[in-house]
C-alpha cells in the first residue's frame, strides 16, 4: 500500500492526468485502479492513474479487409 504522502485527491489526479473527475471515480468504484475512501471522498495515487492510462486501449480495433 502506498505511503500516506502518496495519496492524492481525485481532483488532483484528474488535473494531472487529463481524465475527468467522474471517470477517475468510476475507475475507483470498478476497482480498475488502486484507491482508498477514508470518508466521503476518494483518494488515489498518480502512479495508479498513469499506469491505467498507459495500459488503456485507444480507439477502435482495425477492421479486417
């Protein structure tokens, strides 16, 4: 588990990653990225968001001709 200083808010993660706040919240709710919800708001790490972004597929699959 990341140290206490590694956790950032969803808003900060959205600003640094280019994703929307709602999309990051959805990733957290679906357990697609690491996160923690100590109270009302989610916390995550920038590393977790950027790792997801690196692995995410972009666009549609190419059509076979």
